[in-house]
C-alpha cells in the first residue's frame, strides 16, 4: 500500500507519534462515521427477519448498525479477509449480546464456499467494490444466492479530484479581491498573497486579470499539498467553531482528519507518506478552502466538490458500477444520490 514518494511536495518533519493499527483507527472512527452509515441504511428498507450479507465488513461498523435495525430477528453475515477484523466482530457480537451477527473469514480469491450456504435478502458492498477482483464472475455467482426479492446494494465513493480549476469559480473577481485582503497572518494570507502582488502588469487589463486569476488558483492548489495547512483550523480533537462546514462536509472532514492523525500527520516521516494519506490531505485542505471561499464557488449538487472534473463527469456518464452489474446479470433498481461524497446503486437480478 505504500505509494510513490511525495516528499518533494511536503516538508520533512521529525518522526512521528506512534502510528495506530488500522483496527484501532477504524474503531475510533465509529462515532464520526455514524451519520454517514445511518444515511446509507435509511435507504435500504431493512426489516426484522431479513438475512443480510455484508461483504468486506471491516471491523463491522455497518454490520452492527444493520443488526440493530433487524431488532434481533434475522441474520447478519459479515465477511472479511482480515482475521483481526473477524476476531474483533466476534468479540463485539458477544459483548453486545448479538447472537445474529456472524463474522466470517473468507478467502481473498473468488467467491468463498461460505457464501453458498445461505440465501440473502440484501447483500451490502459498502466501500469494498474496488477491492474485489474479477467482479463480473464474482457477482454473477452471488446472484444465485439471492432470495426471490433479494438485492445487492453497492456504496462507492464519488471520484473527487483535488485541484481547483477556473470553472469551479463563479465569481473569480470577488475571490481574488477577497484573497488580496486576507490578513498576512491568516493561513490563506501568508501562503496565497505572497504570489499575487508580485505579478507584473502588462497594461492590458483583461490579460492582467486573467493572470491574477490563474495565479490565485495556482496558489490555492499549491496549498492543497501543505501538510500543516489543516492544523490552522483544528482545535483540540475537532475543527474550530468558525469553520462553517455543511453536515456532510463535517462528517467527511472529521473522518479525513481522524485518518491523517491516526497516521501521525503532520509529524510523519513525510517522504514515505502513503498515496491514500496524501489524497486525504488534499481533500481535507480542499474542504477547508471550500468552506472559506464558498460564496465565490459554483454550488449545488456535486459542486463545488466535483464541478469541473471531466473524470467525475465521465464516471457518472459511463457508470462503471452499473455496467459491471449488468454484465453480471443484474438490473439497476435505483440509484441513490448520497451527494456529495458517496453514491449507492441497488441492483436486482434481471
Ligand atoms: C474500506 S474497507 C470498508 C469496510 C466496511 N465495509 C465499512 O464501510 O466500514 C474495505 C474492506 O474490505 C475488505 N476486503 C477486501 N477484499 C475483500 C474480499 N474479497 N472479500 C471480503 N472482504 C474484502 C478489506 O479487508 C477491508 O476491511
């Protein structure tokens, strides 16, 4: 999982608070992720008596929430390829007195023989799809295990490019003006204003404004990779009171913050930063910029998170999840928009 080096982008810092295990980090994120998980489960029409399969359950955050909704009637099979997670789920099920949560260790290759032992009213694939290999064959086999009204719900993350582009801004002039007025000691002022006043005027007002706009966006994007930027907005364990996130942004940002801090950021041996951490850092910094300059950015639906991304538009248009499930013999029942960070497609056999 160690990604290419990104040290050239980030200032090296002395090494690091002890890193947490993935299991510890996952468990600590429980409260942060609760609203997200509830939003997903609210759309699944879970009923007591159902049999639910949660593929790739991790340490079981969604699986235990599902069990709560089944109110002791029905079964939850929570599968994992990581033995520590299975062990953790078994302990939790015992502790919580949930005898209908069954944690199962499965093989990473193909469809484990275990899956054939039951019929499922719902199969949940929650932030797991891209881990599964040869998905068409895999889900064609899973289809045979569904009850007559059985469905597969696939929750995936929206593709989120980190960089801002010109099209993200609906009020570029206002944004540049505001930036220029940032006090030098503010997190934005220090980094962003440095570049702007030094631009040489050409005498062509339109051209000067264009260069100023480009410089402002360039500076903002450069700041996305700054490992200590988000710290300006953090107070104790969470964000400062004046950070004005939407509820979804807050959940997402809290989770990113939690993951980064679990990995020891910003006191991490930065040249060895993982690619996923680096992306998390950029997303968190971007959310902080969005909340600060919201009024100058495109808004509504997926904007300003995905506003100008050709990759995002391609993904939505081509919908690779739907294409793969259709090839595996399913039809789309419903696509749930969990904008801006997640989406869920529910499939039934064709
Ligand atoms: C990003 S985590 C998501 C965990 C959980 N669904 C959640 O939302 O909290 C993905 C999990 O899928 C597991 N996984 C990967 N490949 C798998 C496979 N073929 N079968 C079952 N689990 C798998 C990983 O071990 C990991 O715990």
